[in-house]
């Protein structure tokens, strides 16, 4: 099955501009085009975009995403390097989550104080 750019924007939440940028940035393999020149995305493209979306949501830089994809293209012998990239990112995300949870507790504490003094 293949997808139009409109399908992909609907399925991934990425804008057309972002999809074109990701293609130019080397995060996607060259996208096939139909006879009228419109981009046609594959299931593999959709899967990669969904994963890239998770990486962006969690704050990975385009530069690190590009490195990960370049290693992916080089084949199985880069698995350890890719694993290291993902483990490092995982640590960063876990630390961010912990910091957010701490900040949320402080906000909840203040909310409780305001609720007590409002009565």
C-alpha cells in the first residue's frame, strides 16, 4: 500500500512542510513519485515517520535523528551505535520526566494552598 502526502499528514500529524523538510534533511529515503509527480509514501516510510515523531516529541535533535538514520542505512553492523544513541536519549527523557514530576508536585502543593485559603 502507498500513501499520498495528505494521507501521511493525517496519519502522522506532520505538516507537509515538515515531511518535505525531513526528506531534504535525509531523515527519509528518497520518496517515490507517481506519474504526475506526487509523492507516494510506503508503509516503511510511515513507520519511520511515526518513530521519528516519537523522537522529536521527546526532544531529540534533528542532528541526532540524522545520525541515527545514517547508521540505520549502513546496516546491522551499526546496531551497537544505534543502541547507544537510543539509550542516551532514553536517559535524557527519563531525567526530564523526573524533573517534570517534581515540578508538578510543587504546582499541586501551591494549588492545595490556594484552595485552603480560598474557603
